[in-house]
């Protein structure tokens, strides 16, 4: 039985935003995304620096926040510089090895972020539902184990997903996207990708639905505990400690779920790219914005740092 002849593809070409009518606005998009990128990097660097230097923030919650900010920073570094360069007419070509590398880091840190948010939810659960044992349960060892677990899951899933995608033979070279996301790359394959689609769906369920479920259970228990607090001021303070985390969780898991849990038949290029812009550009910016504008302890720490610099 003769094997089918496949054209050997050695590199991909990103079609970028030109596929849905933004080609003539590329300079405008470049300026907007560059500003968002700078704000994201600056915001996350400030958060990590403040947490490291201010002893008032040396708690498990802010340790997880610094890890999330670090992960978000690397996550954006993987995608946005190449996207920005393509918007100003620089090379939109990427080798297969470069594409696999980009996908590997994108998946690794995307999934790490999901499980870090879950760890932060568990931290809030212990702080509110079991405050007397908080320092014992959330020890340094446990915190490092939770972060190590989040990173390990990200690495394992990324290796599994990337190796499965890049075993496929590719006949087309034009990626209908601005980075090497899983589904746009799989669409370039010469053969049926049903098995890969099933694998992607199973992984998406495990890394999105399971963490979302754990966070949901945490917040059900948190809310039931808060409602038992006698004073209105106490309830308000307890809710305030969770508000920032809950905001980031809803946006992060919401965008990721729409992108990866939606049936294949419902995916359109325009929708995929707009959703991707949200979780690669907007969501990483949301983390520092929410935690600096809504969190009193971070704002106080930032104020103290500015006063030290000025004095």
C-alpha cells in the first residue's frame, strides 16, 4: 500500500489581523498593543518588586500573586513581541521549531496560571474558613509545593500537547492567527485531526473545568462562612480580600473556556482572534490593574515605597 505524498513544510506564515479587516489599521493596532504590553510588563514588575521588598506583603497570598505576575510576564513575552513585529511589517515567518517552542511556553504558562489561580482560591478558603490554623496549613513548604505542582502540570501538559501536534504532517503553511495556538496549527495538517481534537478537548476539560470546579467549591464555602459573620464591617472586609482574585478568575477562566471548550464547528477565525487578544493582551494586564487599584495592602505598600524613594 503506497503512502500518500505530503508537501514538506519547513516554516509557517502568520496571517495575523489582516484576515478580518484590520490590515489597514496595523500601525494603530501596533501602538495600542505596544502601550498595553508596556503597561502589563510595568504593572507585573512593580507587583513582584513591591511584594519582594515590603515585609508586610510576605504572606502566602502575595507569594502566589508574585508567582502569577512572574508567570504572566513570561506568558506575554512569548507572544506579544512577535505579534508587534509582524504589525509593523517585519518577518511573519516562523520555523516549525520556533512555532513548537512558542506553543510549548504558551501552553506551559497558560496552564500554570490556571492552577496558580486555584492555589490562590485555596489560600483564601483557608484564610477565611480556617483562620486560626492558617499559618500552619499555608506554610512555606505547602506554598512552594502548590507553585511547583502548578508549574509541573503546565510542563507535562505542554509536552504532551506540543508533541501530539507536531507529529502531524503539514501541507499548508499559512497560520490564520498571530501566534502558534493549538487549533490554528492543527488546521494546517494534511490528515484528519480528530484524535488530536479529542486530546485537546480532554486536556482543556482537565485544566479548565477541574480548577474552575475547585475555585467554585472554595467560594461556596467562603461565602457561606462570610454570611455567618455577625458584623457588617467584618463581612465587608472578608469580601474585599476575595474581590480582586474573583475578578481575575472570572475573566481568565471565562476567556479560556470560550476559546478551548467551544465545539470546533462553532470556531470562526474572527471570533478566535478576538478571544485570543483578550486572553493574551487584556487578561495579563488585568492582574496588575485589579491588584493595585482594588487591593488596599498593595496600594499602601506602593505608597510606602514611593515615600521611601522621595525621602
